[in-house]
C-alpha cells in the first residue's frame, strides 16, 4: 500500500509539473511585440515612376464584409502619418481632381465573416468599400497582381493600399501596387499611429520617388 | 538514417529478449528525474538555442539481473525562445516585420535498457539506450499570431550516468546522468530536435 501511494504521489507530481511548467509565449509579449507589419507590392512597377498622390479623406470601416466611412481622431492620425511618410519618400500630395499618379486608401478592418482575413477575401469586396467612382474611374475594377497569405484575425487591422491611378486607362483597371497591413494589440490608438505607419514604410525601401 | 533507427530499435529489443536467462533480481523500480535540456545541432541553430530547465524524465524499469534492467521511459520538456523584431520574407514580394516566438513541447515514450557494467554497491555507473516516439507540439508566433503543428516523431536515445544506492536495504537510489536525444524533424524546412540532457533524480523500488 505504501509503495502504491508513493507511486501515485510521484505520478501526481509529474502531472502538476506537466501542466504548470510550460512557458506561454503570448504572456511574454508586450503590446509592441504583439504587432506585426505586413507589406506586399507589385514587383513589376517602379515606384520612382510616380510623383504625386492623393489620399482618401476618411477611413473605410470594414466589419464582416460591410463598410462605412468614418473620420475620428485615430483615423485622422493614421491618414496624417501616411501623408508624412509619403512626403518623406518624395511624393507630392495633390487633390484627387489634379490627376494624382497614386491614390491611397486607409481601411480599418474589424473582422470578417469567416474570422480569417485573407487578402483574397478582402479584395473580393474591395470595390464595395472603395467605390472606383471615388477616384474618378467609375466602371473600372480593382486588381491586385500579387498574392497574399492568410492570417487569423482577432483584434482588427489597419490596411493602407496604394493604387496606380496613372495607368488606369492603359491597364483598363485600377491596379493595387502596394499594401501595408498593421495588426496586433492596441493599434487603434492616436499616440502610436505614426510609429505604426513608419514601420510599414521602413520595411518598404523601394517605395520612393528616386 | 533508416539504418540508425533499425539498429537502435534492435538493440533495445535485444536487450529485452536476452535478459531472462540471467535474470536474478526481478525488482520493479520507478525513476523520477528533473531534466535540464540543451538543444544542439539543427534544433539549436534553426529553432531554439535557449536551454530548457522545464522538464522531467521518468521510467518504470524491471531489473533482469544486477547488471541489466529495462522498461518504459517517459518524459516531458518545454522549450521556448523569443527573437527580437526582424523582417522576414514571406514571399518574393511580401515581408513581415515581427517578433518571432518558437514554443516546442515534447512528450517522449520509449523502451529503454540500462546496463551496469561494474558490480559495485556504492556507486553504480551505467550506460543506457532507448528508442520510441516523441510527440512534438510546435507553435510558432509572429507577434501574437500563431500557428501550431503536432506530430509524432521517432526518438533514439543514448545515455550515461551513475546510480548511488541509498537506504538500509539499498533499494532506492540517487540518479545523476546525461542523455542524448536524437529526433529527426523534417518539417517546415527544419531538420531535427536533437538535444543533450542533464538529469538528476531518484529511483525507488516498487516491488
């Protein structure tokens, strides 16, 4: 009996160690470390061929496939940050009536119906969020020439998309030539908008006028 | 690779088969050891270089003679490493900037034989071999976004150590040893989860 009790206590100790000793990776991340910045681009274009851009004056709030346009403090902070870093890379801000070479859309994605964001899914509805009419090209469709991975989504994302408006007529479509995606904890915060957008531009060294 | 597996498994089973003829003791022992694991080879260079103080090894061993015992060994180890933020290419055009975390838990079950070459009562050095399975739970996180993959891998093991008998009847003992785990892991571009382990614990007689 004594030996059986010893055996059981030994096995119980093992069970306690087993359940308690694993290090949980998510508990070892702070907010900054939780964030990821994903960028993709059309490798066939030269970004130095574009000089001017215009940016949307509000943000598309995309929630389970539905969208509304909004402009609050956080949205403004992200739009202003994009303007700042586009300017730093040499692009000149113009109004959309001045035939910009590039159009920039900022979207706030809350979630999708599937709980998974893939750019494929995201782009299936893109002209619903961003009517081509906004950029002065009614009747044209958006096209993204590069593929995307699939990422699980928990807390939403900020997407910044750059469109090729210079060659819409020649291409017969609005090509998306660069996309940046910010994901992770606490990203919908005015105070960190600048650093989040900076991260996207920092890892896109090809995104400049010269 | 296949040859090594066959040889190790063969040695383990031959250990069992050849024992009864010389069996004298017939005791059953339970081993419980704290295990400190050190990744080596591709495990260290590709996945996790941090050593792991979070693990244990145990086993139920049957003594066929004063020199030979064999039985079932089991263990658990948790490995973890967080790498500073860096930019990783996901494709030719796609990049991700992230803090990368690798988390691996291994649960091992193997047949094991232990041989005591010297008949000394105070300190008994031994060598051991074993083969079995390694249940590998591999989780990788980019920031807070993770993916996981669980698989069963082959495991071969070799070790050395000493057993120090204690107690009035010398039926219990203190174990100190080192073992090498060989685990191929041909997944996601990785090669192996080989590791060296330092362990210390106790062994006591069950019957």
